[in-house]
C-alpha cells in the first residue's frame, strides 16, 4: 500500500515512536530534516555493539521484512535513493534473513560491519558505510544521511497498520539463571523481567538498564522499563563494570590527581578522536589534575564526547579513571550556564590509526571481565506477561509528556495515556496493558490489570 509523506509522519508521531537504540529521539522529528537539507541515504543501525545484548539480532531474524519496510518508508519520507542496513558480518544467519527480503530493485542493501565497539555509534556507522565524516557536534543529516535503529524502523512499519509502541524486545542477561530475549510491555518492572530470566544467580546483584558500556545502574527494580530499554544486565556488586559506574566525579577528580600518568591511551582509543574530532581525554584529565581552566577547548570538548565508555572501561582499566564521567559533568555544567558547543570542525580525513585502533568486541569482553556471561546461550522466550506497568513519561528527548488519564480510569491496550503538547518536540505514550490507572503523577502512570 502506498502512503503519502504526511501520512507516514503522522502515523509515526501518533504511534509514539522514539529512537529505540537508547537516545529516545522522537522519530517524527528525525524524519523531517530542516528545509534545504538533502538526504540521499537512510541507514538502519543493526550493529548492536554493546557486549552481551542480542536484541537487534533477534529482531532482525524474526522481523526482517518489517525492518526493510521501515527503511523503505523512511527513504520515501526523506527522499533518499539508497537504504543500507548495517549488520555485523559474522552474524551470517541474520544477514541471510534480511537478504531474503530485500527489494529486487537494489535500492536497499546490507553493509556487513566489523565486530568492534562502538560500531553502532552513528558517527562511526556513517563513516564505515559511506566514508563521510560527520562534523564535530553535528548530525548524520549534515552529511546527507538519516540513521535509525532497526527496531525503530520496524515500529514505523507497524505504525502504518495502526500499532502504537506498547511493547519492546530486549535482552535480560548477565548473572541470571537463563539469559533471555523477550518482548515486554513498556513499563514492565525490572523485577518481572529478572523473573523471566529465572532470577539472579549472584550475591548483591546490581541491575543495569542498557548494555554494560553505556547503561545506567537502576536504583529501584520495581520501576518500569522504557521504550529505549534494549537490555537489562545483572552483575555482582564489586564487578569491574559496576565499580566504574559507581565511582563519583569528586572521587574521580581526587584519584586522577594521583593516578593519571598521561599515558595518552584514552585519547588513542577514543572513537571520536579516531574520527578526527578534536577530543583529547588525556588533555582534559591534565586540566583537572592541575586545576586549569585553560585551554578552554579541553573543557568545552565535552560537547564532542559520545559517552561510549571506551576511555573509562577499556583504555584506563589499570588506573581506573573515567574521562567519560568528567565530560558528562562538564557538559551538564556548561549547559546549565547556557554555553553552546563551540566546536564545529569537519575533519577531512580520519586519523591514520583509525582502522587498526578499532576495539574488537571479543577483546573488550575479556578486558571488562564479561567473558563468562558472553559465552552463555541466550533463549528467545517470546512475550512476558505482567499485571502492572509503571510508565515514565519523560524517557525521550524533548519536552516530557503530560498525563491524559486520571486516577481510577479504565484503559484499553493502546489508549493514549500521556502526550507532549503539539507545539513542542516530544512523544505520545500509550497504555501497554488493559486495566485501571492506579497512580498518576506529572511524570509517571501506573496501570494495574
Ligand atoms: S586517564 Fe587513564 S588512560 Fe587517560 S592519560 Fe590518564 S592514565 Fe592514561
Ligand atoms: S566516552 Fe571517552 S572514549 Fe568515548 S567519546 Fe567520550 S572521551 Fe572518547
């Protein structure tokens, strides 16, 4: 069936689709680049480079046709001539599943990616596939490309049939009895999802939303997952990854003064530095170690950091310092002061060591002590049932959504329960369970079956 550009954009907005890969950028906005922007390529990001996660691979095995349909829709909306689906080349079965449903006209192709971290960073993905370097602080659209996660694209295809985002696929792994990939209603508690993996198998478990590299520690396992939760990783307290996530910025600053040996390794392995951006974490650490505020570029370069965690978990694994955390703190402070990113250079070429400094995923897994979890078989379990969902209304980029239901109201699966006002960038949220609204606050709605 043929749809107009407006029909597709409206359906994507009404379905509440946001970037499923983690950022939560509203997809209807991404489909409307500013006037005068010329887009020639849509890239489907199926790289799934976070260790231990099997979400996107499982989706592509089971719903390859939907992903391809989503690429086709996105190409139509942005006027792109080419669609490229980025998949790690060693996942032969996934490549075969997608290959089998590609259109015969050659408009959409597969690009087989190398198995490195962070191959899913859209800056690196665009360079690997198109050999174009996104400028500092820029977006893929600055070089004629729109990138969407494969689940986001599948959700776009489903939206054309009227389906809203009420559930998502995710991996539950790490120190659990049975690592699983499941489909769960948005707002399902971490507790219920751990039960779907037959429970945890370590003392003092720490639960991470997302992958071990970029995920965040969850304080409350009765909170609900969001549209952007691609995985849940359980690790024992005291694990290297957990320790690095827990260390605070003041602790880090104090430690850095004594421990940073200016070895340059964090800059040498930094993926954005490898791309040619002027981001030198070791120099930023030096400004901290000596309480310097000059040169300011080593502070404002915080705007160029993707928070990938390579400097923290892979480069500085001996001294255990975290330029990543320092950049996050600087960025927050700069934004609070109203400072805008002053870095906009567009490198002409990547660094000469770009290719051979790529961090192979098996090496990373060993380095951050995840090998015992990575070797385990992961079961695709299907849908998880739950009796209660807690849906946060602010887990997307833009203005938070406001509740559109009241306490005690009965809702059906797919009913709108919250929305951002139309004049602001944001998202719409839908009931992921039929039942009664048992809690409403500015940012949260609970529904009980
Ligand atoms: S932060 Fe770590 S990796 Fe970077 S220069 Fe200092 S010691 Fe080396
Ligand atoms: S987290 Fe570290 S390695 Fe990653 S982009 Fe930022 S500075 Fe570079």
